[in-house]
């Protein structure tokens, strides 16, 4: 997922009332992990871009 789409996804989830934890920076990518209602872990990940902004 591109950085701008990653940020848009985070914004949409928050606007829908989804509580999100901290964004993890692995050094090459940003990821966020969340369990769905059935307990399955779902993650969103975007790789660091050349001039990309840090997701909030």
C-alpha cells in the first residue's frame, strides 16, 4: 500500500471509531496491527518512501 493510501486508511478507520494502537516502524516499513471481531490479526503495511511523511 502506498504511503498516502496507508494514511487515508488510518484516517478512515479512526473516523469510523476503530481504536488503533501505535504504528510500528520496522526500519523499512510502517505497520499497524489490529484484531478483527473474530480475533484474527489484520495488518496494514506501507514501505518507507523516498520522501514520504511519517504516518500519524
